[in-house]
């Protein structure tokens, strides 16, 4: 199973693809890749915190729901919105019919996820440093 660093590397690859797609005629793929970048950002944190890798979307969603009340639901709401946009973009078959507002929403939700997980990761690192200091 991928570790924290491998998930971060995949998130960077997804970011490169998002940058490539930014001025393309493929808004459906912007939404899909945004979700998968968010997935790898989340998985990186889960692995770092719990040494856990989730094998399914259902398992991962349940973990996001159960573990992140401290973020006032920002992560959960953003993750679920990206998941919905990603599914819609893959299954509703409107490759050119996506509104710019839907693409912009995917950008905004991804940014929230990146920012909130960065805060959580920083907090986790600080707690571990303190634990190491106290031991």
C-alpha cells in the first residue's frame, strides 16, 4: 500500500495535470482530477496519522465523516462536494456542458481540503515533537 510520501507524490502529479488542463476543453477532467488530488491529500494524512490506507471510497468517506469534526465539517463538506462533482462529470456525459461555476467550485473545494489537511498535519507534527520531547 502507498505510504504518506507516495500519496503526496501522486497529489503533485495530479496538480501538474490540473495545470495542464486549466486552459483546455476538458472541464470534466478538471473536476475528476481535483477529486483524486483531494483523495491523495487525505490518504497522505491518514497514513501519517494512523498508518492506515483505505481501500474503498466508502471506507474513506466514513473516516472523513468520523474524524474531522474539529474542522467544523469543512473537510467533509468539501470532500463530498468534490466526490459528487467528480461522479457527475464522469457519468452525466456532458463533457462540454459543464458550467464554469462547477469547475470553480471544484477548485475552491480542493483548496479548502489542502489548507485544512495542511493545518492538521502541522498540528500532528507539533504533537509528535512534543511527545518526543517529553519521552
